[in-house]
């Protein structure tokens, strides 16, 4: 899995792309990967591993990739589960965001919502999202920013 991720990050995610203003598909992936700020967790029970990762997330890593080669969900089901959990996490004031990916295995990326949203705002000023389809932009960027507002409000409520 590590060699797959290394290849994917270095040869796909880090290559400039015309759809993203000639920036890499994921401009922060290579730096995080090369800097040892990505943890990779193999799992026989993907969602139990995701739960444990969320519960214990302590910023030792920027991103934790939970993966399972033995999964019975489609990509659409993985994505729907992440979307539902993201809403729940925001409502709880838990600064965590989940992203899904599926290739030869199912992967769930666990990271800070605030980090992802801050990075997204920086990318927006560079024209990164200019070629995104409106529907994708709303689903991926606008909705996430709204959930961050909910998350931030919940954190303030619980700290008062």
C-alpha cells in the first residue's frame, strides 16, 4: 500500500493539472507525505478503524489514511457515509473531516476540517477552483465551509 500511495501522490496528485489552474490536483499531498505527516492504517474493519482514528486524532499527523482491501461498499456508499458522518461530526463540534477514495482498496482520509477549509481558501485565491463544475464546487467546497461554520459554532457553545 505504501508504494501505491507514494506513486499516486508523486505521479498523479502532485502533477500540475489544467483543470486546477496548473496546480497539482492536491497541492499539499506531496509535502505532507514527504514530511512524514501522513499515517497509513490497514484495517480489517474499516469503519471501526475510522472511529478509533477520529476518537484519538491528536495532530501527530495531518492526515490518517484508513484503508481496507476487503470492503463490501461501493464508492458511492463510502462517499455517502463520509458525507453523513461529516455533518454529524460538525454538529458535535468535532474538528474532523472525512474524504473517501476507492481504487484497489477503500480509503478514508481523516483530517482536520479547519486545516482543509483554510487550505481551500488559499487555493481559491489562486484560481484553483475556476474550472470546477458548479455542482462539484458546491458539494466539495461550499458545503464543507458551511459545515465548518456549524462546527465552529458548536465548539463555542460547548466552551462557554
